[in-house]
């Protein structure tokens, strides 16, 4: 007789198979390891230009693929940090540039000008071919994240705690500019600010992160316990505060008291934010439990919004039978006022049905022109997938990539590479394509980079030889356009 757990696992597998009926068949047209014999190699940033060429950046050490790449003025010609411009299949190098680094994000405006959050090199704006420096912000300090609108308004984040910017960067300062580079304003982030997204339509810069607090439990419980509380905030272009969401009070009796509606003590953080083509704000949060704040409106802790969550095709999109492992929630919001539109849970599952981690920490969130939502990150064992790499990693987790329908009610693609992390994903539908090109990358440690990486016409034929290599993959649903 089957146990309840066995039945649950069987049903889950069956449901996952049903969900796979909506999967899309992307062809791997290019995939390569990048790096030297060092131990810090990784791909951190990516972008797809309208001419089909690809930008890949990160720490590549003295990898042979970087030979001959020119350096930004004042930068060591042997710097390990580089941004490469590749053909659309990822198989050939068209150019590039070296930086002091670290590189942490690149974004494109409506004319494909390249905005680079380049750490100690500040913010650089380059031509699409990386052959012309259009503007260089180097006096504001270390630049961690950047966002730009279609018309060219842009903003960037300078953290307070350089070196801790991916976790505990402090309030930070958000600098805001018009397309000509004239400063419109600056404003403070909030506690640990981890990402920004600029919305030209409403003239706001959204930002997300978290704060550490101690809160009273719900009424009747006299304990005060530590809790991490996520937030979204919007700054006007002059740097003044427009609205704030979540970021609940820990004072019992306050109208904004965290636990006024329920026990909302699950630790939460906001990691990644992006504007969608629908004009809505998408935010990837992390939660350490099912009793999280996202069940309630970001503007009213008494308004339950669970009925607006996207339907769940299987138990990878529910937080039942989970504990304190870190799980993902993607929320969609109106950037004009912060009102909640829809959301979805994501978690991995062990063979016995228990929850397992699925994280956007140090990853990326991208929304395609057709509304599909793509998440680069990493997970514990048991990540759901629609595609298994031909080399079949033994560990069903690690460096992951997932794509979801616009309503986030089904998975259209999911893959994993075993140990490691996926840091970046970029999505673009090019002329003549019926489906988008996807580029993603991150790093793989030994032995994953030796045994399990499936190379396709690689730029670098051999792994670097150190403890860790960067990697990137180009997916194309319509064949090998270049």
C-alpha cells in the first residue's frame, strides 16, 4: 500500500508532466565555459542588441577569449573584468572592453546604448558596438545597479557598504538623470537597497530591499523576535518619496503593524526589480516561510490579496510542506501607486515532497516583449524542469533558469546545470523571429564545469583549470540566426 508521501510525489510528477504540455522547445545554439586557472571566474551580466549581437560580461581572468580586448582608459590592460560583444549565436567575438570591475548589471535604452554598472569604474554609457564612450559617471562612487527607460532617463544605485552590496549594502543613494545626462535629483534608498527600476511613464524610480527588525508576535503572544521585512518604495525624479509598500511597522497597535492581520513573521527580502512591457513593476522577493507579508496588499496589511495570485499548475507553485528554506515570490504592481496586481510562488521539491530552496539572490529578473517572465537564480535539489542538459548533471538544482507565461500560471521552460549559480538572463525577440532569443550565464565549480557542462560551438574549448568557471548559454527557438 502506498504511503501518503508516495501518492503526493506521484501526483506531483503527473501534474508536472501535464504542465510540460505548455513547454517551448528552445535550441541551444551556443554554450561555452569562460575563465582561466583562477577561482573567481563567472558571467555576471548580459544583453541582446537589436542587431542580434550579444553582450556577455564578468570575471574571465586571463582567459584566451579576452586576448586583444582593449581596456577602458586608466584600467590595467590585463584586468580580469571584461565585457565581450559576440555574434548572435555566441560563437565569435566581435569586440569588447576591460574594466576594473566588478561588473554587476548592463541595460539598454531605446537606441541600444549600453549602460554599465561597473563598480569602481562608476557608470559608463557606451555605443552598441562598445567603440564609443558616450558618458561616464565616476564622481558619484561605486555603482551597483542601473535602470534606464526607453527614452533614455536613467538612474543608478551607489551602496553605502561596498563589498556587501549584494546582501547588506545599506540605504545607498539613488542618482537620477535625464537623457542628456542632466541630474534631476537624488534620494536615499532604504536600509538594504538591492535593486532599482525606472518608470518613465510615471516619472518614478522604484527600489526594493529589506530591513532587519524585531517584532511583537500577534496579540496574545508576548514574545519579541527578529524578523526581516521586505519593501518596495518609489522616488519621484527629484528624489522625494512618492509611495512605499510593505515595510511594515513592528509596533503593536500601529495601523501598519506587521502582525495586525495574521502571523506574518516569515523573513522576507526584495532582491530584483524590473519594468515590464505592460508598464507594470515586477519584483522577485524571497521568503523563508509560508506566513509571508505578500499575502496582503503592500498598502494595507489588512487586505488579503491571495485571490489575485496566479493559478498554480502544481505544488512547485505553493508553499505547503515547507520550512525555513528560502523560496521565491514574484509580485506584480502598479508603479503609479504600488497597488498589487498579481503574484506567484516558486519553490523546488525534494523526492518526498518537502520544500527545497529556489532563490533569485544574485540572479536576475527579465520580462520579455510578449510578457513572459524569466528568472535566473539557483536552487536546492528538486528544481522543476522541462529540459535536462544532454550531459545530465547528477544534482537536480544549482544554477537554474526558468521561464513562465505572462500570467505566471505555467512554466514554459526550466533547466538546471548542477552546482553553481545563474547570475544573468536577457530576453529579446529579434526581427524575423517568432520566439525570443534567451541568453543566460553564471558560474559552475568543479566537477560540474568538467563533467556536466554541455558546450555547443564554445568560444573556449577547454575549461579554465581553476576551482570555478563562468558559463553562458544562447537559446533560440527559431534556429541559428547570427
